[in-house]
C-alpha cells in the first residue's frame, strides 16, 4: 500500500512519470496534471481541498480493477452482457473521453513537432468524439432496446399480433450487419502520432497523452470484439428462441 507520507512532497511530474494512471486519477478529482507538474502532491491537494489519502486510495482502487474476460462474459446471460456494455459506454463518455479531450486541449509544449500534432488533434479528436457518442446512442436505442423488447415478448408483455409485428421489424441480424467498429478515426490518430511511439526524452505530458490514446484504442477494439463476438450472437439466438415460442403459440390457437 502506498504511504502518503512518502509521496506528499513528490512533484506531480515525478508521480505521473512513475505511473500514468495517476494522471487519470487526478483528472477524476478535477485536476489537470499538466498544469501542476512542478507542484508537490501536498500543494495540489491543499489547493483542491483533497486529502492525499483520498487520492491514493482511488489510485489503488483503479489499479485493482479487473475487466471480465470474454470467456466469463460468454457464460453470463445476455442481460448481464448488456449491463456491462452500458457501464463501459458510461465510463467512455464520462471519464475517458473528457480526460483525453482535456489533455489535447490543454497541454502546451515548446517542441514544434508536438505542438503541431496537438493542433491537428484539436481538430480531429472532437470530430471523433461526436461520431463515437452518436454511435453509442444509436447502439443503445436500437440494439439494446431491441433486446429489451425481445425479453418483454418472451415474458408475454405483448399480444401475439403485436409480437409478430415487432419481430418482423429491425431483426438483430440486420443490426449486426450494419454495426460499425469505430476504429477508422483512431487509425488516423494512430498514424498522426506515429503509432504512439516517442523518444525517451519526450515531454511527460505527451507521453501520458500517447499512452492514454493507445489504451483507449485497445479498449475500443476489445469492446467491439465483445459486441460482435458475444452480444450479437447471443441476441440472434434470443430472437430465434422468441420467434419459435411465438410461432408455437400461433399454432396452438
């Protein structure tokens, strides 16, 4: 366990260099690390009226987080999978995207190469964010809503005729075919940053930014794989089961 007394006098730059997650935790408390790189942790905590122990506990909590494996998610019901994906959407929109946007808009460096890349990112990244949030809203309003309707039909919430009409509209297979993996924009960002590669003497703030962009891209890839490899197959099977059940009820009448 980290001891606050050992690190309170350490500069933010040193702490972030030792563990990039520290930058995200500071952002969680409303602190832009790159604005206080030369300040000590105690100075920053005093300014923002935060106890160092609070911040360190949050850092340890972040370090202890573990994402479920695809195998674990495969064994869970589709409702659990949807709840997990919704939670990830919320985390992307409320924590990761604001953190990245804050760094891109706020980091200032003297090196012309990095300042040029930052200028380009300030144009490109907001467009990516807008497109990504639209994608999330569309997915939740179409795919997740469709799954919810299937459960309601399964539970007998609709008359047979209404259930048939619902099942004929926007089948899961159609939604799966039109599902997009939002990696195109990140591919552009990846190329712009040279595959997130940096020399050892690069500014700490740029190192953190590149690392977090790469982490976010990897998360998006895994997220898309879970949707394409688990969510849609489970949803298609659910739809088939519901359709068979409705047909049996029609035949019995």
